[in-house]
C-alpha cells in the first residue's frame, strides 16, 4: 500500500471496525432471536441501515479510484484493474459485515447486494460508453478474455467473498459479446460478402 491507499484503508475499514465491539453482542442476541418475525424484521432493518451507511462512505472513493484507472490506463487495463479492485472491495466488505453481524450466514449475501451492486455498477457505467462504440475485433476479444476467463472463471473461483462483482461482470461480458458479434457480422458483410474484385485481383497469377 502507498500512503494514500493506507490512509484510505484506515478511514474505510480500521476506524469503522473499531466500533464493532460495542454492537457485536447486541447483534448476536438479535440474530439468535431472528426466527421471531419482529426480531427478523428489526435485523433486516439493521442490515439495510448498515449497507446504506457503507454505500454513502464508499461510493465517492470507488468512483474516484475507477476514474483514475480510466484516465491513466488503456481500456483493457482499466477493465482488468477495475475488476481486481472491486473484487478486493467485495472481500473487505464481506469481512467487515461479518465482523458486525457474526452469524448472518446466507442473509449476508442478500443484505450486501444492496451495497455491492451499486458499487460495482460504477465500473459498468464507466466502461459501457466505450464498449458500445468499440470497433476493434482484437480488443473486443481481449476484453472478453479478461472478463470471462480472468474474472468470472478464475478469480471469482479462488477469492472467497468476492462474488459481489459477478452480476456486473456478467453484464459487461454480455455487452462485449453482443458488440463482438455485431462487429464480426459487419466485417463479414463489408469485407467478405461485399468484396468486389478488381481486374488486378482477378489477374492471377500475374
């Protein structure tokens, strides 16, 4: 970590985590009673308020970091760095959530979706304007490989707690594949089906 990243981690996680011990016992008691409807509803409200607070804190930081990638790196590098960064954010948010709600279990995934989906959508919104106008077949293929192979097939399978990025990665992949098919069809139409040989082309061997 550089100095800026260390300060960011301290503000976003270390200080936030420091408040957990005061609430942890209360959350454990509430989780133990969540089978009763009134406690289950109260616990869900706590999850929602927690995620709202985290989203308000994280959104500007994530937006700034991803914007830096887009201005300093190529499109392919931005996609790769952005996905890696968001997977790390997802992991850290899972860990922090479990620190406050230690026995949330499967409920954690549903609760965190309200936090992680908007954060990951920042990357989608950043990439989409570039993707819909992308014409280079080689770059489209490279981006498909990054999102499908490096992120969805490899990284998500080996990094626990990072699955929050999966819906966004799938949306990006779907857009890439749609654009790739369109550009491939256009290339075939213009360069193959629409090819009109000249006399020089037909004079073979010359």
